[in-house]
C-alpha cells in the first residue's frame, strides 16, 4: 500500500488552499438568514473555484474513493467545513447519476456538476439523520408513464439552493430514486434549519405531496439493503474525510494559540502540559489519517474487507475529531469557550459526524457483524 500523493495530486490540494479563502466558513455562516439569491451566488462562486481545481470531478464517475480524493476532501474540510458538507452532497448526487442514471441523465447533469454549475440535493433522511432502508416511508406509487411521490424528508442538505432533488422512496418492496426539480407542483421547501454546527450548510425540510414524476426521470428499482449500503458507503467516506479536516483545523488553531508570545511570560507551548496535549492531538490526527487512507485504498482496489475498514475509519475519525477539538478548547482556556474561534466551531461540527451517515453505534454493529461472518 502506497498512500503518497503524486505531484499532480499534491498540487490540487495546494490549489484548493489558494482558491478557497480562509474566510469561507465565516462568510457562509453569515449568510444563514440572508437573501436566498445572495446565498446561491456565493455558493456558485465557490463551486466555480472548486471546478477550476478539478476537485468536483474526483471519484465522480467511477464511484470509488481514493487517497487522492480523501486528501483533497480533508483539505477542503479543514478550510470550510460547511462548504465541504454542501459540496459532498452534490458529489453524492453525481455519483448516483453516474452509477445508475441513463445516458441522458449523465449528459444533462455530470458536465454542469463538474463545471460548478449544478447543485444537487439528496432527499434521504426521515425521522433521523442515520437512515436504513427499512426507515424509508416516502412512497413512489406507479401510475401510467409516471410515479407519484408522497412523503416528508426532514433534514435535506442544499434544499434551499438545489437545482434537482434525488428523492429516495419506497415502491412495491424496492427503492426508487426520483429526480425532481424544486419548482415541481406539490413540493414545499421549509424554512432553513438552525443547527448546532455546520451553520453555513443550507439545510431544510422538504414535503412531497402528490408530486408526479415522469418514469424517465427515475432511477431503479433497487434492492433496498444493497442500494442503501452503497449510498451510505459513499456518504461515510466523505464524513470520514470531514473528521480529518476538523482535526487539522483544531490542531492548527491550538498550535497557533499556544505559540503566541505573552507579555512577561513564556508562550503556552513552553509548558509541558500544553505540549503533551498538542502531541496527543497530532498523534490522533496522524493515526486517523493512516486509517482513512487505508480505507480509501481498499475501496479503490475493491478489497473484499473494505466494508469493515470503512466503518472502522468512520467511527475512529468521527470520535477523534471530537476529542481533538475538545483538547484544543483546553489549550485555548476560557477564550476557547467563547463563540467564534476555530476550536469551538470544530467541537460543534464534530458532533454531527457520529450521527450522520452510518452512525457510530450502527457502524460498530456492522463491524461486529462482519467479524461474525469470519467465524
């Protein structure tokens, strides 16, 4: 296994740091209650910048993770967690289209998506962020030449800005994905939700009331369990990288704070207890990187044991991100408890990672089930 990036892959990460400014997170957060058109233009601006780096096309058409993609995702997640979460939902939409769409779907969606001119939204969650196939209550009723969608999706990333929804619905024992425009009759997009973290990511509930969708604008039918496992694997890989980015963000903020000169006193980093905390933070980040990159390498090579390692990486990176952010708050002291510093923000962001995608509890169950299969 070789996790080293080549020159082109390293250059992509450098371009991300140049084109996505360090103020992106604050800028997006400040747009939370702003004019939707202003929000849309800001997001399209950042998508255009990401398109210039080649970031949006990574792993899109083959649906595979890679160390290069994980490294690029970690970089963006460390610059702006909220932008990262929104963009990765768009990538998830693209991967669905690339894997299961018709030639017409691919021609219509993938090119504009890679060029930063398309915002997709996966309408998946019902009742909780972590969703299994047995929890899909939204229905797709077959009619002549079309399907009728009825249901409610409570936490839909990109809902206020989306060009198209991919609605996961149940239909006669299988799952169907309906590609629906937000302006379609019967769709109601609720007020943007207020969240503990990732405040810059547009999130809203969506109601589907007798929404008729042409049969040619649907994907499937899919066997529920296998389809949701694929969808969650893609999602978990992005959330794993989000954990890496948050750890890097927390560590860099704590290190910069500890190095600051203090009038008449030694900098904090000169104190052994602070040095130990920084060492532990760096150790967790480095360990998490190795596990996440190994999971990416196994996915790219279609290793037979990749599922278990992907779950291991998701759990470890999510929980380590919370631990590293907590240690960063300790380094900051009382000032870390105040709103607006990167350690405080990362601590709130990190809580989402253990809940979203395949939750930490469910991931542990999947890891255990995999071990039982080896007996």
